[in-house]
């Protein structure tokens, strides 16, 4: 089978060719490639494979269409949380968060997380990608090669910067449009306390100590430009690309140690669909490990608890769970200021300790109050803004565990946030820097008072941190790429010990990237597609 790319990276112009064929009603018995999950990685893979008209590609999505105003209107993203577009995962009560159980939202529908997130495009730090390359033993995962991919896939709408930005790719990226005065105040406050600012956050800023900038966003003509809409929608009229919605992948079908298809639940019926070449799991950091385990791939003791026959013992499946944990600090406006765009337009990365070689703190300014379930009781202003400040490189690690042999039964998610004492120390520095920013002179024209946490120290500050902690919804790393005993996939994203099966999504990250995970997942998708094309070329 020859898989050669008919590369067409140019994004369609507004009013140009759009999809003329919606998701298919009935699948064929078999396809060349089955891509499971139409999110940030799966959408990329399906499109790139389908660029060859001689192969048949199936893209499976558990959720439904993205044709909803709550998806397409950038300001409406919070309305998707807890809706039918959200998997609604819930972590176990965590003693390190004063017994709280966090909601861990993940996108369910065409576009996955890229259809319900805050649309931030953050590439990660140079150190992240060089770490990936070292763990994988493959320089193609390193920063220099990844930067080339970013330039190739972007259609950058800001000031030209050919060293770092591309202008002819499918991903429409633009700076926050006509941002709020408080977004500019954040950049002024950063400069006031000695943090450099940049014209955009995806170049030199993320090669060194960090800095502050207006956010890059996936918004086009005032509408969300998800990675599904960037990659798949302009290609979905092609006869060799089939998109199935409302179809849940239950397990990978294995013949011996080779993947030959998937078993899915569709319209109440369990159906098996064959894959002539390969199956790719791009279901995200919760569902991809879950499908692996229900397919007999995982820790033999874990599978044995529920009588699942072991096909391949891989103890790292479901381990190494990471996420960015955040602690909201809130100020009251002196006069109401309406949120602009998505309501999050400025971002900052910085170091908790000067000796670090890369940022370990992540800040996103949110133009409305964002309390946790616990800190809401402290009183939330009717009009205010939040510094959504968190740990970019957390030391704590969680895990996923089965609760049943039934593929439809939810996993137990032990997020284990803030369990490592190093995270508590970093969180203190994070909140202190957050307060220094928010109380800087630059904000005084807009702010009446700091609402929370206020001047708290010692045990009271630690208690605030544990009460305020929430997730950035950047769950990752649960089927990591690497070469040690806990690795699940190799540098080619092949599942160890299984032929014809790869994982390509945020779960393969050896560690969570420094920043929002949408853009790195697009890179994972591009790398996976390239690896598949190379492997199956004549």
C-alpha cells in the first residue's frame, strides 16, 4: 500500500470550498486506516491520511456535530462545560486538596477539546520538545524539527515573523482581536515587575525564561476555528474519508498481537469494523488508556482484577497522569468591563526560582471571576477578573484504574494533584507572583480591590491553595512515549508489543508541555501522520 501525501496546506478562504457531505450514516465493513477520536490529534491524522485518494480512512467520534452556537461563538465556551459536549470526567476526592473532587472536563464531539476549550494556541517550550526527543531517542521530536512543523501548519495573521511563524497552513492563528484594556494592563504590570513582554507568545518568548504576551487564538472571522474545522471540514466531501459521529470505541480487535479493527457501540448495537493497515487511538488521555486496557493491553495485575485476558503486559498504561493545576486570584473592577473575545486574552510564563532553565509557572488572565467550588464561599464580586495562575511543570503524578470489565463503565481517576511537596512550594511562589502582578500600578485604573486571597501567609496560604486548586483541563501523559519499562509507545507511537496499533494524542507526552496542550496535540497528529505515511509507502 502506498501512502504518499498530496500536501495541500492552504487554508480555505471564507466562502470557499466547505464540506458538502456530513458524517456518514453507516460504516463500511473495513477501511485502510481507522482513526479513533476527532479531536486535536485525530482530526490532523485523518486529514493527512485522506490526502491520498487511494486509501480509505475512517474517523470515529463518540460525540456529535460541532454545529452549535456554544461551540462556534468564542465567548460561549463556558456553556459547553458540563453539557453533552463534555465527557464529564470526575476525579476521586483528593486529600491533598482538602478532600475535594475536581471536575475534569474533556471535549466530546467533532473537534474534541478544540471545540470547547478557550482557543489558546500555545506551542510549548523548547525544553519540552527536546525532552520528548531525549525520552524517545529520536531527534525528530526535538524543538528544531517541531518548529518547522509549526511554521508549515500555521496561517499566522499577526505581524510577519518568518523565523517563527508560517502563513500558508491550515491552522488560522491570530492575536487576540481588540483586546480588553485589562489585557494590556497585564503586559504593563509584567514589565513593571521585570518580566519581559513579546509581540506574540510562540517564538523567542518560549525559548528562554518566559515572558508575557497577548494570547494567540484559533478564532477566524469572529468564530472558533477548531482543529476539526481547520483540517477535516474542508476535506470531508472526499469519498475516501468517512466520519462517524455518536459512535463509541469499546476496544481494539486483536488477532494474536496484531490490531485488525475496532469494536464500537453505534445506535445501541455493537459493531466490528476492520482495519487493513492500522488503528490509531486519538481519544485523549482518559479514553485512549481505557480502550487499551479493555483490549487486554496494560498492567497484568490491573487487568486480572476484572478478568480481562492479557494480550500485552504494559504497566505504564494509565500511569503518569499529569495536568496543569491552577489557583485563581481575583480582583474587583472599579467599573464594570465586559469580557472580550473568549474572555482570556493575555498569557504569561515565568520561573518560580531564578536558577531554573525554563518557566515552571503558567498564567492566563481571565476577564471574569473564576472561583473554585470552595473559594466561591469567600465572596465573588459581581464584576471582576481572575489571574488563572498555575503550575506549568507539576511534580505530582496521578493514575487511572479500571472499575469494571465493562467498556462503558467509567475509569477511576486519581489525579493526585498537589501530592508532591515540591508542588506546594511552587504554588506559594505562584500565588505570590500572581498577587504582585494584580496589585501592580498598571491595574490601579481598573481595580477597586483584591478580593482573594489577600495577604495570607504560611498555613493559611497553603489552605487557600488547596481550596482554590482547579484543573486547566490539560490531562495528559497516561500512555507515554519513551524507552523505559513504564513507556507505552515508542518514538513511532507504536504500542509496544502490538502490530498495527498506535496512540497519538496528549496521552503520549512524557511530561505535560509548558502551556495549553492543543497546539502540541496538533504536532503529535502531524508526526503520527508522517510516520504512518512513511511506514506504508511502497
